[in-house]
C-alpha cells in the first residue's frame, strides 16, 4: 500500500495538509489513522523509522497495568483504577483489530508467603472484575505441586503456589507499521527518515509549516499544514521548544531495557511475573517468538543518551530472574536486548519515574498552536489518538466528528490467521513454522510477500541459515513498507535483530544485497549500509559485556 520515497516526498511537498503528525510511533501513527478515517488530509513525518522509538522496545503487553492497580490499592487512589479500567477496555479493541499481531497470554505470579497468595488472589480477582466485558479469561490459583508441574523451571524453595491471570501480548514493531499502513490506505501520506528540524510561523506566531530534513537523500523541504501535532514521545520537549523556546520541559523520560534469552523447552507456556524486586517494580519473563523476553528496568534518563543495554542493567534483570528460576541464566546466554524511553509526563516534582502516572496529556501552545500529545502507553494509543483528533477537529472546524477506530480492522487483519497459514502451505512449498511466521508478520498480505517467488524461487530461501525470515520478505519490505536500511528490515519488519544479534549479523550481507538491488545502490553505498549495521550490533554487544561502574550504579 506504500509507494516510493521520492514520489511520496513530491506529493507531500505539493499538498497543503490539514494535519501533520510529527513522529511515527504508536501515538503519531494512531493519530494519523484516526485523522485519515475522519476525512482529514493527513501526513506522518517520522524522523527515523516507523516504530523505531519506544514503540518497538516495549514489554509487548496489552495490559490494564497490574502495578497501577497495586498503586491504586496502596494509596486508595481511584484515579489509578480509572486508568486500569480504560486500558482494559482498550486492550479488547487493540487485540480484536489485529488478531494476527496479538494473542492472549497467561501470566503466572509465584507466591512464597500466605500474604502474597492472599494479596494476588484478591488483587487479580479485582483485575478480572475491572475488565468487565473486556475480560480475557479469569484469574486462577494453583497449589505448589500443580504450579511446579506446569512451570518446571520455577524454583521450588519457599514456593506456596501461583496465581495466574490473562493479558494481551503483541508484536509492537509490526503493530506500529500496521497503523502506518492503515493510515496510508485510508488516504494519509507517510514518510520515514524525515526529521522535523524547525517551524515557520505566520505574523501572529502560529506554526504554518515544518522544515524537514530527509536523511536518505540529504535534501530539505517544507511541509504545509493547518495543524501540527507533536507525537515524538520522549523527545516531545525538543519539538515543543522548537515551536516556543520558552516552553517549560514537561517530559521525564524513563529508560527501560529487555533481554532476550533462549527459551528453555520446559519453560511452559505461561509468562512469569516476578513480584518482588529491589526497587519495588514488577519484572516479567515472557515467552516471545521462541525467546524469553525479560524486563524491564525503570531509570530516569537523558533522551539524547545512547539506547543500548549496559552490563549493570542486564545483571539486574538476570539477578531477579534467577531468584525464581532454576537452572540459572548467565550473561553469556543473552542473545539480544532492547532499550527504549518511556515518554512520561511529569505532573509535579517526583524523584522516581516509576511513581509517575502512565496517563497522557494533550497540550496546545497558545501562541504557536502546536498540539503535543505526551505520555500514555501502547495499550491506550487509540484512546489517545481519539482525544487528539477531537482537539484537532475542534481547532479546524469548531466541532467533532465520530471517531471510527474502535472497531477498525488494521491493514493485514482482514482474514483469520489459521486459515491463512493453511492457504499459504497449499500454494507454496513452506514449512509450518515459516508459513506461521509470514502470517504473524503480514497477516492477509503474506500471499503478496510470496508473489515474486513464482518468478524467482530463490526468494523462498531463508535470509540466513537457521533463520525463519525468507528473502522475499526483504523485497516486500522495500517495495511496500518503505524499508530503507538494513536495520529497518532486520529490526522492525522481520524481527530477526531482536531474536538473535549473531543471526542478524549473518543475514545482514544478504539483506544489504537485496536492498542494493531494489534501491539501485552502487557498491560503496551497499558496503557502507552493511558496515553501519555491523557497527550498530557490535556496539550493542560490546556495551552489554563491558563493566562500567557508573552505569552499574545507575541501574541499581
Ligand atoms: C521499556 C518499555 C516497556 C514498555 N512496555 C509497555 C507495554 O508492555 N505495554 C504498553 O502498553 N506500553 C508499554 N510501554 C510504553 C509504550 O511503549 C510507549 O508509551 C509508546 O510506545 C509511546 O509511543 P510514542 O509514539 O508516543 O513514542 P515513540 O514510539 O518513541 O515514537 C516517537 C517517534 O517520534 C520520532 N521523532 C522524534 N523526533 C522527531 C522529529 N524531529 N521529527 C520527526 N519524528 C521524530 C521518533 O523517531 C519516534 O519514532 C513501554 C515503554 C518502554 C520504554
């Protein structure tokens, strides 16, 4: 559904837009889809790649937020209950609108005291109750023996039993892309690697155009729109200050990291929630695409900082995981890791980021007219977008038209995933795991991915020995999903970088070769693209191995 970047840029330059979204993560893309469905002339400008910020570095849970429920109970704070209830309602829409990208996940809480058992049984019943009609499947208790039978890796010492409950799990990077594709299909223009670097204003000080730098071609151009929406997540203050240099900072970004470990065959299907940690937060160990995703941390962070995982952070997560798991995981077993910044809005001065609410706020700068949507979390992206577009429409037309996103099936979500897998296996010589992988990534467009294989059967080969993704996917990602770098392909579109850094390094030359062919790169551009990717991954690997006393302290 997407077009070439050069054509997209020309159309964007030539069009006067009603609304311009700055930032193509969950928030900006969600807003663009909502705006386009209401008939607004809409454009998304994404500075790096769609979903490359926090939106692909999450814990991949579509959840009400157990921790906010705990805070609500501890502080008798009804606002926290309201947040949980809203998120639980959104959880249902988010899962129903993209079944190929989401699923129900059972999460198990190991309890080592009678108090914990009582607390989690009551707390999770309350979570069930708050879910109302949006309930997935109710919470349940298992005694010690039954718990150890279903989760054979669980440490037996001190264990009294477990309480399990359900939440949603999703492919955050592909969900982000599906929002962009849905927005494009609904009439929005979309562009990645296009950074907003400044604004132009009219005589009364209102922003009327954005100056944009295209990182791929190196050229700059202007985008005209009646309303600009700042959806740049953790760096929102920078855009707010570009529009008004006197704007007070509002964001307190918080860094969160995840590790990916080999998934032990006997781990079981449920995720593990680690209820007691040194800093009072919850840590999850979640089966995810045949890996164990472990996270997360929560440390105040500079948005200009490098988004890598340092050894202190990795050791913090492993230390907590190993208190509940047997045999223990070692640092050397980490196959990949991710880091991202939560875009927390600071209401008052608070010292710990984990105390700041995950609620969101829409701000309109009175002079420049810039609208900023700040805070929130993935699960409530749709509600955030609805409120933002209501604000945009009120500015543009003095009234609000009905929002259409609550039950809008996203790009690729038209068919039932299991049926699609069967169809693919009938039409092409694919293993069940490859067919399933394709449907889980592209939904009903999986058949389009495979179309060029009719002419060139070599495209059915994996991009590296031992990897699920096939070469045809790279072609599709360039032609239809605006992938422009090795990282765009391996990190967000195929997910191999999160699955295994070493496997991603093995696949990188093949990916660079296909990119070169599709984008007509010369040899030196191809070599540079490959070198850039290898350096990126080696830097991740080096940071996680290196001991740094200062970073170690930050992680604690
Ligand atoms: C570790 C971690 C775990 C999380 N886990 C969960 C979870 O399990 N469930 C959940 O619901 N939520 C979770 N969240 C929260 C959720 O991921 C975020 O709230 C959400 O992704 C924010 O989306 P966003 O679009 O606002 O920000 P981002 O995804 O960061 O997007 C902002 C975009 O703006 C772009 N941008 C920046 N500057 C410019 C510019 N000048 N011009 C153009 N574009 C620009 C960036 O490149 C970026 O792509 C988690 C967050 C973190 C960090």
